């Protein structure tokens, strides 16, 4: 019962954040980019629920809009990196030999370097945009998935039920997609939630250091960067976006942990590292 409550709370928070971001134009009380210099760094009031920032913009409206970039990019990047990782991991695990050697070389290259450093370099070369951040997240996220899927496929491909399926002479794609990958599905879901939570933090970190989403885009990382020097005057401009960022990342990772415990998924090194 307690486990169900934790699961429901985690899903509810994530759904609420997603709905808030999608419906931001309908929910936000004011324009998130409209500046009013006469209202700089105001504390919360009836007109501005969380006050205003250093340019007189409504903090509540910017917080509501702020998750659109991080949540949408992290969701899309997680999905695509999982697809890419599953493909290369399946090829390496199923065919072995030269295919396995080639994929392992690629995995070693991407896993041998810090993910945030690679992301900064990619965004720096391609320019700060949603697309470049998405590409950076996919390139830094697929290798860990591939390593996990490779080990799963290698452990299942010689089982008796797969040998029995070979008697019908189906192709490799059919055997992997219908008989092997479904067994790894719970592990992949857990890993995906872990990755998404970490990507939210990474995207916000890129925005914070100035190479991610750019002002005046309402983004949680951008808001924290803009508000940090005015924390003593208007703390809500920093606390609100930072709290939303942490909530999104925490409950995404937490949902993965709950599902892992529920499905009794083995927590391997890939999930602990989060690469």
C-alpha cells in the first residue's frame, strides 16, 4: 500500500509538471518575457504571486513556462537515446565478433569522457539551441543504454526458449524484438526514468553556465543564473525555479527507483553511474 502511494505521488508530480508546461499559455497569469523596469525585484504580491525578477518580469509566469525546454528536450532525448542504445546494444550482443568489437569501441569513446564536458563541447560547436542540446543529450546518453542492452541480449540469446524459436527459422530481428528485448523491458524503463531525471539537471546546468537555452527564454536554469546575484533582495526568483528543477529531476529518478524495486530489476553499474 505504501509502495502504491509513493508510485502514485511520483507519477502525479511528473504529470502535473508536464501539464503545467504544456498548458503554460493558458495557466500563466502574465507574459513571461514582458519587462517592467519600474517593478524590479518586487516581493510576492496579489499581482505577482512570486514577485518579479531583476527586469520586472513575473516570476510565477516564468516558472510555469520554465519547464518547457528542459522537460521536452529531456523526454525526446531520453526516447531517442534509448532507441539508439537498444539498436547498437542488440547488434553487439546478438551478432558478437566484429559487430560487438566495433560497438564496444564506440561505447568506450563516449563513456570515457565526462558527459557534461561532451555536452558543453557539442553545444559550443553547434550553437546554443534546442536542437543542439537535444543532439548533445542523445550523444552522451546512448552508450550506457547500449552497454546494458548488450549484456541483456548476450545473457538471453542462448536460452532454450530462443533455441526453440530458431526452429521456425525466423530472422534475427524477429528473435531479438519478440523474444529477447521484451525480457529487458522493465530494466529499460527504469534506466529511462533515471536518464531523464539526470538529463533535466544537465540541461538546466547548461543553461545556468550560459551554453544552454538563452535569455530571455523562460527556463529554470536561466532563471537561477539571472537571480543568483539578487538573492538577498528577491530570493523567490531563485528558489522557485531551483525547486521546480529539483522536483522534476527527483521524482523522475524516484519513479525509476520505485519501478526497479517493484519489478525487482537488478541495479547494475550503468544505473548507478547514470551515463
